C-alpha cells in the first residue's frame, strides 16, 4: 500500500513537471525563431548592400523598356554596378581597410 502511495505521489509530481515544461519549451522555441529571423534579416541587408545598385538599375531599365524608351544606358550602368559588386565581394577585408570601397 505504501508503494502505491509513493508511486501516486511520484506520478503527481511528474504530472506537475509536464504541465510546467511546455511554457519553457515554447519560450525556447520562440527565442530560436527570433534569432533565425534576425540572422536572415542581417543576411538580406548584406545581400542588398552588395547588389542593391545593380538591382535598382536593372529595375530602372525594365521600367524604361516597358514605357517604350531606350534602356541601354540603364542596363550598361547595371553591368558596371555588378562588376563593382563582384570585385568588392572578392576583396580581402580587415580592420585596416574595411571601409575602403564601401558606399
């Protein structure tokens, strides 16, 4: 009989632990989600910083073409921006020259 009482107490204690645990797990899951979203945001900002000029100029060329105007200058500028972005992305950076060629 005593063993049965002890097992009921242990079962009740385990039940209380299980009731408390999901809140902790939900909080942990939300924290992980926020960290992942923040990392994706930082990566998107970096990509936009690197290729932003190229994308803007390609969109300008596209809108000019849709309007029936010549977009040769815009597309040429986009190619130049892409070349600059490619060069800047392969350059070695350290604390001494990090801000070089950054606009």
